[in-house]
């Protein structure tokens, strides 16, 4: 399985307003939601783990992120505890000046971080929906995505045979 994330700040971003540097959060995935049977790719190291507990975004004093309701809505930022299942192969590429309509103080550079994970590391059969979730340590740029599962080839063959049989019956009539 391949997971790719493109951004304009690399592994972290510095906020001049809050005077802090915020890391890119782990990439969480699960079935039913990103918290059900959760797994995570550590964005910094590439370790792939089964998640036991998570930590939330930073509590920035004086901001709306100091509100626990907002921090809870943003959800998981990093895995706090879990079982390391192995490593995801991590590749980072920098595309200089790719963005032409970027926000200041950006420079138009785009960072693409890709992870390759063996499906044997986790219990995904490929048919159930897979949910993804990631955010920055400050809670901005929350990404959540559902990827629908693909039916097994045997199921498609049975469906095809059933439709073929229905077509033959109709033709006889």
C-alpha cells in the first residue's frame, strides 16, 4: 500500500504569530473510522504501529486551541503508545517552485512524502473501507479521507456469472 502526503512546509511549520514550530502529525488509518482498529505511520521516522493511545494537538495558550472541545474535534495528532509492527519505506521529494499562487511567507516549494507499507503488516483484507487522518501539531490542515474497499475478484466473478445466467434466461424467453 502506498500513502502520499504533499505540503509546502516539509516535516514542520513555524508560526510567527504563536512563536512555535509545529510538527506534521502521524498518519492514522483504521476501519470504520480512523480510531477503529487503528494503525499509524510515524511521519518523522516511518515506523508503522498498532495504536493503543494517542496524544492530541498542542494546547496553545490564548488561542482557540486552548479549548478542549476544539482539540477533541481535531482528534489524534501523534501515537502515544502502541506496538511497532515494522517500518514503512519513506521517500521525500522536494519540487522547487511548483506552486505559483502560494501564500507568504512560502516560496512555492512542494514537499511530497511517500510511504510504502506491506499489507501483511496489518489486518486489512482490501474489501472494507479504510479511513485516514492526519493533522499538524497546531490543529490546522486537518485531513481525513475514506477509501472504499474493492471487492474480491471471486465476488466479481460470481456477480458476472449471475448476470450471464440471468441474460441467458431472458434470451430463452
